[in-house]
C-alpha cells in the first residue's frame, strides 16, 4: 500500500486515462479524468457519501497507472478503446454493455440521421463507440453540431423544427440544403470523428476556394465559417483515436514484445482477414493499430481477383499485393490507386512491426510463404478463433519444412486481449466490405433484369431511394412520381417477385 501512496503523490494535474489494478496486477477499472491528480486521489479520500460499489472497488485496488493526453475529449475516446480491449470487471459489472452509448450515423437515407444507441446493429450504419459516459459524448457532439449541423429525426417534420431555428439542423424540411450538400457535411463530421482533422481542414479549404472561383459565394462563406469554427475549437476538441503516450505503460504491447521475442514494442500492427460466402464476393481487409489503438485512416480493403473458396490462395494474394513491391498484372487494391509507374505498396505504406493473420497454421503458412519469397523480414503470427491460440513460426523450422509453435495465453492476459481486439477489428472490416459488395451485386442484378430499366433509370432509382431496399419499400405512387405510372408498375412487380413480399398498400403500416 505504501507503493500506491507514493504513486498517488506523482499523479499529474493533466487530462488522461487511469487504470486501477488488483494484487495480481490485473486491470479492474478504467476511467478518464480532466485532472488525473484530483480524480484518482478522490477515490482514497474518506467520504460518508460513497456508494457501496465504489467501496468494493477501492478495497480491491493495489496499484494504479495512467496515460496523459492533450484534452478531456481525447481521454473520453481513449477510455472507450481501452475498455473494449481489457473489459475490466468493474466497468463491465457496474454498467452492462447494453447501457454503453454509441454514436450512430445512417447511410441510406437522403438525409442521414445522427443518433445515440445502446447497441450497434448490422444495418449498414456507421457507429462510433462504445462510450461509458453518455453525457460526455452528448456534450462533445453538441459542440460539433454547431460546426456541422445534422438531422436527428428519421421522419422529417412538415415545417422547420426547433433545432433548425437554433442553427443546429440544416433544415431539409425547409429545402435549405440539397441531399448532396448535406451528405458532404456528414462526411466532414465523420472525418472529424475518425481523428482526421488535418485532412478535413485541407478538404474544406479546397472546397471554399473552388466555390469562390465559381462565384458561389454562399457555399464559400459556409466553408469559411466551418474552418473558423473548427480552428476555434482548438485542442479541446480532437476526436482522434491515435494518441501519443508512454508505450512502456501499455502492458499489452510490452508483454507482446516480450512473449514473441521482438526487438522492440510493435508500434504498428497490421492484421489481415478474408471474407466471402461460398467463394463469391471475395475480399480481404488490412487494418492497422498504432501504439495499441486503431488507426482507421490507414485501413485498406482488397477485392480479390482469384475466384473460388480458397482462403489460403486469397491470403497469398493479399500478401503479394501488400508486400510485392511494384504492381503485378491483375492485382490491384481499392485505396490508394496502384499504378504501374508508382512504387509498390510496400514502399508507399509504412512497414509494420508485426503482422497478425486471422486464422490458424494454414493461413499463417500461406502468408509466410509469400513473405519468404519476397524477402520481407517482418514477424508474423496467427490467432485461431476456436481455441484462441497464438501461432508463430518455430525457431526450429528449416529450409523446406515449416514448423509452428502454439502459444496458449490465459483469457485474462492483456496480450491476448489486445490480439483479440486487433483480430476482431480485421474481421469486422472484412465482413463490412463483403456485405457492401454483395449488396451492390444483388441490387445490380435485380434492377438489370427489369425490362425498360437502363443504366440511367437505375442510377436515378438509387439516387432517389438510396438502395434496392429503398426501392422495395417505396410505394408505387412514389415510384410513379419519379418514373411515371407505367414504368413504376413494372418495377414494383419485378421487385416484389424478387423479395417475395406483397405490394404494400397505400397508407398501410402493416408489413
């Protein structure tokens, strides 16, 4: 206890995230603070009004550690990331995961809606979180809404809402902003939430200059005001998930380096996963964790050129495309563009300190075979889902033979929790891209089969209704307003036949 008291004396008067640990040095609670010294010290001060849960927590605390950041808002988002990774018992037991808060931004409406939910769904919306403090998130978003006004109601009211008159809603019901302009505004908001503030400022400045050249002074003024407001927020409003801190304080990264025998802490970890259904819409994901937290602007996705249901072949393909230097015929990637005249991806993207493969010995062997062939010396491991075993190449492996070492870590291990977090994020990103491609393919095939519906009509339908689902759910009268009664009748019949759903009667709320 004397060691804990000495640590408490050294707490900084800065914002940050703190970690309470038990006698076994296991993290039992993670919190954030505007002033670490005041917040952490308050747990150890006598108080008559302390609730029983806090009494239990304090009784279990044997050690404390912390990470300082630039602002309270940074601490808010970093706290969320560490809770997802470590799942401390007091955070989870005190507040059921269903009570965490997520920021949800829809994607399929003409005017995407920003809302707060308790649990994310597989509904193609974009989610940010989870966050333990609903009040803190709402306060932060209230500040951002002044810069990027957004819609919060799924059904537009007949006239301008109160938020519109307060300058917080762009007023789509008043026709003040086109869907295209509003979606651009939402993209700006999402860039900011992803921590890409510099990229956002550059983009808005370019849009302002372009609008001024076209003598569109209203748009230019709006962009100028956004730039002014963003810069006025200053350091207090950085919604990044890439924080700079003392890596020696991150037990998971230090433990990972020790367990794998790495030369240093793996600052950049790249993880890969393959996703498909019965060999169709094959994709691969590459996600990046920098200093132990997601670095989302470094994520990349690959559309596989090799056909069929062969995860090993697809893993070899994505490794070749990532580390193969100059472009190889027939192999390209979504972002950034891969041109023959430019250096390969290995030269243009930072070199990882560690590669994590979502899979067992087969997937890891496929990846290692490509790395060996290309002469790329980067440590690579696999994480098998079923037993959560860490697979690495054995030091006894010789030429022509591949041997693997299986590392079994306890479920409470910080190292395993970090690897699981990275692996699960790679899987999520791959599945999301696969679902997107599958949806596009299905939409294209259905609308392509409708007589009299050409490329221009398809484009118009998707633009107005957002997706195939939007076309399916539209009333025949809504289709008629866009394309005319005759064509609307034909489209509705074909879409109904595809979906297996009956035509929804006008004015009915029944499915």
